[in-house]
């Protein structure tokens, strides 16, 4: 049964990567990513400082939810 769970996990990860690839390929709504309120951008004449705080938090939250869903669906809690 261990290999079946690993297979299910790989299928789920593959589907997520496929959907992400299609999303990126089509360019759907990614113009806002990296420009959220809370991202820090300081530009000077010869200096640029960028810290994507809000983007990092959002991506971390989404990844945590996806991994939680995968774990629940595979029955390993």
C-alpha cells in the first residue's frame, strides 16, 4: 500500500504542476503577482531594493493549503 500512496502523491503533484504550467503559459492574471500591497520596493538612481513580503506570504499560504489537501486526500494524517 505504500507505493500506492506514493503514486497518488506523484499524480497530485503532477496535476498541480500541469495546472500551474498552463496558468503561466497563458499568462492569466500574473501581472499583480509581485506587486501586492505589502511588497517593499525602493528605487533610487543606481539602487533597487525589493522585498516581496505580501507575495511570499500569499504563496506560502497557498502552498500550505495545497499540501494539506494532498495529505488529507492520500489519507496520511
